[in-house]
C-alpha cells in the first residue's frame, strides 16, 4: 500500500496520548494503573480520566493518530527532498548568457 493510500484511509483518531499513572495517597498507592488521556488544549496539558472499559478503544484511536502523524512527517520529508531535487535539476538546465 502506497503512502497516499495509507494517509487517505479513513480512521477514527484522537490527537492525544494515553498515559497510565499509579497515583494514590501518601499512605496508599494504587496497585493497578489509572489511565488518562493527555491532550494539549490552548497550550495547556489537559488530563482526562478514562474508564477501564474504554481504555482499549481510546488506545486504538490514539495509536491511529500516531500512525497518521508519522505518515504525514514522511510525506513532508519526501516532498522537501523532491523539491530540492527539482530545484537542482532546474538550475542545471538554466542557460548562462553572457
């Protein structure tokens, strides 16, 4: 599957990270993790608690965003390389007058 097909494939995504934390009180720490969605909103990090029953679904959506983001980075990098090569090609074909 080409990059173009991969990037345009429909998917459900969340632009955030799923993190696990073992918070508790000073006297009693958690023995199982609590999951939070970490997301930047207007420059501030916002943590939203995710119920255990929804963790798998949310994880799938955050991983889909990560995959999409990496594909975008790869395409941008390839486009820069193509542009650089086209500029070099153009310069090599410019007629020098004088």
